[in-house]
């Protein structure tokens, strides 16, 4: 069986929800994407990124207003599209706020990059180069964008491109055509009625008995329906057909760690097979980290694997989160834990659990109650119904700030959302 192509999604972090929705739709058929969040900084070299696409890959560019105003997103896209032979391997997905087809909208972006370049150049005037090396690189990058953006928008206009709404209405037909995936199987996988899906999958497999993706889809569906023995059987069939099916090995490993199987050693072996086939498959290192942390209690190995995941994908938020928990709960290195939470928040300012856990660290380990309050309040801005945060604020205001009125309000709100936070001590104190 031929090697399955690698598919990259390049997008602005402000469009993460769009990338998430596309990614989620393809997981059920065993097609995984390499997420390339470019506007948070250069990750790896663009040369390496392009080489991967040249060898055996495709790229989806989620073009939005945010993308068009991001120097990293734009630099990568311009470098990619100036190689004409890449045009058949790239699909621009156009969001509604990206005005790249109307002349006045185009002018807006040309003016934007001219102004950005002009302002930075003005700021750098009078500063010796040895003190502004990185900023000088940014200026050079902006110069490249401003001189190329008009041509870039023209190339996008000439290429096969698709608005996001039409892409979804077509059930991702254009992506399927780009990567050479059977549209019929994808449409079956998208059926919500499990009985109808199962029937059509069985018919599809009768016609295509050597289709590994079909067995993967059956396995994924069985897993969702908690038919774990069936899921295992179908993942194993997918692997038998395609011995390099990394997503099937990875999902089988995940399956075997659940409470039904608890076959942790077998899961570890499947994860190791993924690494043998694709050493840069970041998710498998994350899954190994969880396995070592939660099931083998080998915290050093857990740390090593989380770090490997981050080395491959420097924007791997969940890996930073788990490292923070590991250093807090298992190594009792609270400063290192704080460091990882802070890195995570810098990467993803909406990662609400990081704010909550930082609040706990400041409250319980650093005894900095004002800081704890600050992070709890930031968590509540993101999720006003976060019961644990409300309960922790009740404790903080009752015992550290001596403000029983506020503490009572937080407590009552917490238990209204989640009764597990009911406390005999608080009930007696507040007459609940």
C-alpha cells in the first residue's frame, strides 16, 4: 500500500476554531493533519516545511483577515506559492473576513504592510544594528511581504480556492479531491445515525475489502459507541492491510489504555511502533507521556516524552499543561510548574485551566493570595461557570481576605453549578 500523504494546515491562531472543525471532521476516517500555527512564531524552517510537501504532502491555507495581517503567515504563504509546481498541492480556504478579490480590499492590505514597514523602519532609525538584530530581520521580512502581497493575492485569485462555507456545504469534497481520498467513504463517516452508518460501512467494505481507511472508520465509530472489542478488531484489520498506518496504531494504543482493557504494556508497544514508522508524530509522544505518568508512574519517562512532543510541535499546549501538572504533583517543583503554565498562557491565552491551576499554585504553594485571586478572576472571565474556581475564591475570600459576604456568594454559585463542592463547614458557616 502506498504511503499516505501528510496534510498541513497553515493558519492564524485566531482561526484555531476553523482548523479544529476541519481536523475533527477528518479524524473519524484516520486522516490527521499537521497543524502549522504560523503567526505565533517560526517553527522550524520553511525550507523543511516545503520539502515535506514536495515529497508527499499537501497544504491547506486558511486565508483570513488575521492571516493576511500576520507577518509569519504571509511570509510562509508567499514562499510556498512562488514555486509554481506547488499550486496543485495547495488549497486556499477563504474566510469571509478576507477581502482579497475586490480592488479596494486589496489596497487595504497593501497599505497595511507599507505602513507596518514604514513604522518599524522609523522606530529603528538611530539604533545601531548590533542592538536590533531581530528587529532588523522583522523589517526585512515586512519588506518582502509588502513587495509581494499584490502578486500573492493575484496568485490566490488564479488558483483553485474555496470559501469555507462552500467547503463545508460540499462536505469537504475539495480537500478529499486534493488528497485523493474516496468521497463516498468520507460521506458515510459523516452520517450521524450509527445504525445507518454501520450498514453503509459494511456495504462499502464488501466492495472494498482491502480499504484500510474503511476499517479505521468502523473502528472509530465502534469506539465512539463504546463497542470496544469491535473497535480493537477493526483497528487491527486496518493495520493488517496497511502496516504503516500510524493513526490506527496510535488509536489502538489509546483504546487499550481505557478502563475496559487496561492493557498498558500493549498500548506502549503500539505507541513505539508509531515512533518506528514516523519519529515526528508528536501526538504519540504526548500519549506515551500520559501512559508513563498515569499508568506506570514513571515520571521521568513521562517528562521526556512530553518534551519530545513539544520539540516536534512547539505549540503543543496540552503537553505544556501536563508538564506543569507533572512538576507540581509528582516532582513538587512548583516554580517549574508555574513556568510551564505561563508558557502555555502565552501560547494560548484562552487555556482556562492554566489560569485556574496557577491560582491554586499561588494560593497553596506560594501563599501569594492577591496573585491567586488575579488568576482565578482571569479564569472566570473565560468561563464564568467554572465551579472549582468559584469554590477556590470562596475559600480565599473567607480565610485570607476575611470577606465573608463575597465568599458566601462564590460558594453558593459554585454549589449551584456542581453540588460536589458542598461543604459541611461552609453550609454551617453560611446557614445553607
